[in-house]
C-alpha cells in the first residue's frame, strides 16, 4: 500500500532520516516507534508532503508521490493527525469534520463550509451526513455543535481522527494519538484503531505507549537516529537486542 525506498531527510548538517526502507501492507496496522528525536514525525511530514525528502522515494499503491504538495497527497489517499492537536478551535466539531471533506468535494475547502439559508441538498447534504457518521464513530455524536476549543483533549484527538477520515483515505497516519489518555481511554483507542482497519483503511501509527503498540500492531518498525534498526511482528521486535538497547529497556 505504502512504500518508502531509501528515504532521507537532512536539515543542514543534521541527518534526520537516513536510507529508510519501509513497506506497509494494505489492511494492516503498522507502528513506527523509537526514542525522542528518532525521526518519526519527520517521516510523517515527508510522507504527507509537508517536507520534501533530500533523497529517496515515497509510493502509494505503486504510484510515485515523492515531493507532492500536502493537498495533492491527501487527494491521493493519505491523511494524518498531529502530535500537537491542530483543529479549527472556533468552529464546531461538525464543521471541523466537514472541512476534512474538502478534498472530496467539487468546490474544495469553501464548499465544505457552505451553509445556505435553506435545506441543504446534494453535495453539502452528503458532506453533513458523512461528518455526522464519523462523529458517531468517534463517540462524539452528541458534541457535533460544540466548539472544538471547548472539547477535552481526548475528544479533540478523536475529532482530529474523524476529520482525517473525512477525506476518505486509504492510509491513515496517526501521530501519538494516545498522548494524555488514561488506561481506559487507551483501551478505547485500541478498539477504535481496530474498527478503522476493519473499515478498509490501512493505519500507520507513531506511538510511545508500548502496551497499545504491541496489542494493536501487525508490524512494528523501530527508528533510531533516523535509521531503521528493526522491523517485524511485535513479539519479535520487542525481543531484538538492538531495540532493547536503543529504546524499550530490559523490562519491556
């Protein structure tokens, strides 16, 4: 589904990513873990077009998307959330998700927010219906009219996922979605990720919560100093001496 070939990113004299090879299978949950500064978020930024790679390539279903603009990457079928929540705080939860549909509407961003003084029809009605469905999926149906800035942090993270799913991605990149969550909320997130995968969306997960990673992932890739040091099934990766030394610790 998603393939990275010898991907590299340099910032001046700092090598953030070096010769990263990664293959994400369709319908899987593929986790990317590593210590702080390992290059995980940089990897997401290059995949989604926020940063151009210094070298190497990115392909989606065999199609080269290297260096594409972020909006074009979204239309191609890749959506993401962010480690630091990025919502339109002065807009309702429903409106935030409707904005996420702009990549799939003929009128683009503006059309996703049109609210005529008459009953919505056609494209806008479909946008509202799908946005409400996604809010229900995220457990936010009752919060549709609430300003995004008034939601709790956990609700905001769920809203970001709903907005990302509104673009109808084939691949969803989740950047530390469990941040700030209680154990009960993390378990809810585990079930949510499974539902997303069951809906046909491939998930790439960057996460520090190792219990979640080991339970929900089909494959785990470990980065250290911008390089892949291990990749494979969770049980095998957690026992890899290089991973233990670099990240997990001997009690993992």
